[in-house]
């Protein structure tokens, strides 16, 4: 993850920053922090910024990292000897036990520069069982000067033994007006609808912007158009699967989940105004009248299971995964 250039704190993070700053100034900073909230609110960027503040050699008068000193530059290049990021080797995969063992060894080493030794685990809920167990000992017996920051989009998936040893810092969704204002200022194409992006991202501004920056909306359109055709028996699931092979499996599953959940919303009478995929309202409304709710519920459960398996580190054949879920959708829509 490239965190460079993020010198300005997001406006919705001010309360969390002020709280941690007070703890630091009072020498009450916990050795383990859990940054919790939905994906796309900037928790990792906040963690990067806070690690800079802890090690910055020339903090500003307003208690912000300078971004120019030697320590700040090393952190920007992921080269500071006192900061260790632990992340999956590939997006959507698990953090492994060997990575946490390396982190445990790192945390007990003497600090080479500055007083803090900082480990940032992102996302913490992607640790497999062995990795979580390996981290527990360090949380139980922290060394002096250690700060361990766990970042989680789904902290309920973390073991209770780890949760109980971390001070939780919540990053809720920003207010919609604030999020829309920020998102509008970041979009290069004025024709792009920020309200739709924000809805697709469940109110998370950075996730909404990522949809545009990574051109995910194009893959979403190919997938949704394929789903509409398959429901009419006008497409081939194997050919459709080949057309979306460039999509990350987690992204594909998330879009299919949003599609299926929208169908169930309509079938349960929740109302079209509560749809996530509002730009596909017409297709979803027609499909809600001719698909079986029970089959949609089963499809949703299977999609959630596949997503959980990916995050648990289970290797799934991408081609077979995509083909199987499209075939299942076509059968559910029969």
C-alpha cells in the first residue's frame, strides 16, 4: 500500500487524533491499539501518520509530523528500523504465523532510533489462527517502548483474547455531507456521481475513491451485465467467467453479494430506495419478481462462505470459483 503524499489528515479523523495525542502527552499510550471500522475510512493512513508523529525528529507546533526529517522520510519509504508493517503477501490472503514470529522478534530488539518500536498489522483480522496465537504472547508481555497497532475492518473476527488486550479506537463512517464534500473534491471527472460511489462503498470515502482509481466500476458493469443475461438464459457462464477473470476474487464476491442482497431487499419489501446498486434498479426489480428468495438466500450464504475461506488463507482456484458462482446464479435465476 502506498501511503506517501498523505500529509493532510482526513477531517473525519480529528477526534481520534486528538485522543491519542493526549494519551501520548500524558505518557499513557497503550502498548496495543486496535483501529476498528469499515474499510475505506483511512485507518492505515492514520496509523502511518501516527507512527511518524511518535518518531518524528521535528514535530510541528501543532503536534503534527513534519514529513521532512530523516525519520519521516525513512517511514515513508518503509525503511525506518523502528517501524514494521505486517500485511498479507497478496490482497485477500492470510497473514501467516512466520510473519508474526518475525514481528515478535522485532518488538524485543533494542530500538535503533528513537524510543518507540512500532508494529502495524493490517488487516489484523486476516491473521490465521496460528498467527493470532503467536501474537498473543507479545500482547501479554509487551516490551518497553513497544506500540502494536492492529487495523481491522471486521474486528469481531479477531479472537477475544486479542481484543481484550487492545485499546479500541473506533473509526466510524463520516457524516454523509462531509464524505460527499471530500469525495467531490478528489474526483477528476465532474460527471462521476459521488453519491453513487459513496453508496457502493457503504459510506467509506476512500473506498469510494478507490472504485474510480482502480477502474473497478468497469469490472462491476461487465459482471452485472453478465448476471442479467445469464438470468435470461442469454449468456454462457463459462464465457462470462472468462470476461471477469481480471477482477480480484474478493471484489467479484463482494459485488455478487451486493447484487444478491439487493434482490432480497426487494423481495422482502424493504424498498427500492434502500438499494446499493441504484443504477441497476430496473434490472434488479425485474429479477426480484422472477427469482426464488430461498435460492437467493442460499447463494448469498455460499458467497459469504467463499469470501471467508479466502480471508482464512484457503487457496481457491480462481477460474473454478468464478465459473461455479456464475453457474449457481444462473440456476438460482431459473
